[in-house]
């Protein structure tokens, strides 16, 4: 460890592993350290099943009813990948896909008026959807046709819409969409977590809906993909990429100090060993004095022996509960995968319900999502703090990788000057 590196990365979550992989590919000498004995950090997949019970301090009794324990790979954080999104493109571009296998998610649903309905994403589905009346369907169809034909580089396709000036709310108004249609469009197609987007330029929602539609077109059932054996395969894939290009990994290595001189990082100390470096990237847990709490997220992992009711027995799906449907300020997300994704024993399902905490009683906030699941054999509830860096890291060269949100997040890759050189948005 007593060597000099260009970059030291602390933590092996997905973001951290993407960073170490990309930095190694670009020729940087990278040391990647994690205090845990396993890859993945917050985005790890826990196996065998006993480990999941142990992590949540629950007695592991009667496990025989759950089938073979080693067949379980349970994610700690829910995440589906857009089939045509930037993360998938990054996986393909870097060759990380050779370490992974993916399976499409069978259904994409939205909750409205106490019922689950399939999310319409093209003209044909819009006309058949039970979410809207006959006249509203035609208006929504026209809206989707506009989105599909829209090309930013060709103003002729804008149809009197200035995408950088007109707001999303004004775009809905232009096509005569009612509030309910605008609600599921913004949350179930554009995947916004709240309604702040309504007063922002409509270019973002146009691009998000195009991404949803393009991703849906790749496989047909839904726009989402999921890695076999769980999300923990993703950070491990990027870790392999880093190792191929010379990156050095150390697991089960405690970090005692980030060494600073004149306000700038010069190394990382573990016990009597110190690794020198020019930059440090880390998750917030390694630098509690450099981050501030900005909220909380609640996640509930549910083990079930049946699919979610009213999803046509889909073996995997995502259900979005828009905030207004349950009187909240942010959405509730329900995701489910199953034994077909090699994350559970034969005949078993893993559902996750998650949302941003808004009240002193977080478990009550996810009840609308839990109520959709039917009988639950076992629940594991976790409330996690969300942090953001107090500074951008340009002066200290200690760059904090921001926390995971409920389902969607950004990753900023910094260049040697600490300035943003590439922003990757995972939808």
C-alpha cells in the first residue's frame, strides 16, 4: 500500500466502481479500497439468505421454507436499467457486458385511483389504455407522436414548441392533457420523482419520454433491464474492468485517515501504511465531516412466494405510485424481481418498496406500496440518511460521490482539475 497513485477510491458501490473503472481505462494509476469484505457497498446483493437476516439483526429461523439459501441474491437498493440509457451504453462501450447477463423486466405499471394499470408508451397502447377516456386518449396519442417526431437539431419538428423556453406544464396545456394524464406522464414515463419539473423547460421531459419509448422498443415488454444474480454484479463488473487496466483493489481494509497538507489531499492512511495520491473519490461514509444530511430514504425488502396481484402474473415489474395519488410530495416506487433473475429460490419473489421520507413515521409512508403486494412472508426495513457534499472538492481534491436516491441518480466524473468533465445521468 505504501505507493503513490493518481487516484484513490474509497468504497465499492456502483458509482465508485464506475469511477475506478473509467479512470483506469483512461490511464490513471488507481487504488480502490473498501472497509467491507465484499464488493458493492450500498448497492451490494446479499447472499446467502442467512446473511440478509444477519444484516438486519433478525433471527434466521425456518429458513428451509425459503428453498436453497445460496440461491438468494438480494439487492439492498432497487435499480432497473433503461435498455437504451447511458448506463447500458457505458456497459457496452467499456466491454463490461462480457461479465454480465441481463434479462428484461416484464411489466411497467402506474397506480391511479386505487388500481394498477400498464404504462402506455406508444400510440397503440395509448388508445387501448384504461387510464384515460376516449377523447383524452386521442390527445395523449398526439402528444406521443409529437415526442417521437421531435428532433432537437431540426426546428421543423418542434411544431411551435420552444423546448428551452416552454415549460413542461405549458407543453401539457398545449396538447390539452388533463391533470391526471400529465401526472402519470411526468412520473411513470419521464420518471420524475416530484413535480418540480413542471416549471422547468420542457426539453428534459421530451428527452426522458423519448428514452423511455426507445428503451421499450428494444425488447417490447418494458423499458427496463436487470442483471442476473442481482445489482451487485454491476460494481463487480467495473471492478474487473479497472483490474484489467492496472487498478489495485483492497477489501476488508479500514481507513484511519485521509491525509491532508495545506488543505489538499496527499494520501490515505490505514494503520501504519500510507498510500500517496493526487485525488480521492469516496462515498459519504468515509468523510462524515465533509457532508451534510439532506433527507432520508426508506426501503422495505419483501420476500414473497407469489407475483404481485393485478400485474397479469408478471415475474418482474415496476410500479410507480405518483405522489398526488397518495397525498405526498414524492413518489413511491415498487420493484419486483424473481427466481427467473437468479436472485431467489425457485418459486420465490423479491419486492422492494421505497420512497423519500417526509414524516416522522416512515413505515406508514410506504404502506400504499406494501398494500399492493399481497401476502408477504418476510420484511426487512431500512431507513437511510441521504447526504450531499459541503464543497465541490476542487480545492481539497477530496471528491464525495453523492448518495443514492430512491431510484434515480447522477454521477459526475471529474477531471484532474476537479471540474466536471462528464455528467452521466442514470434513468
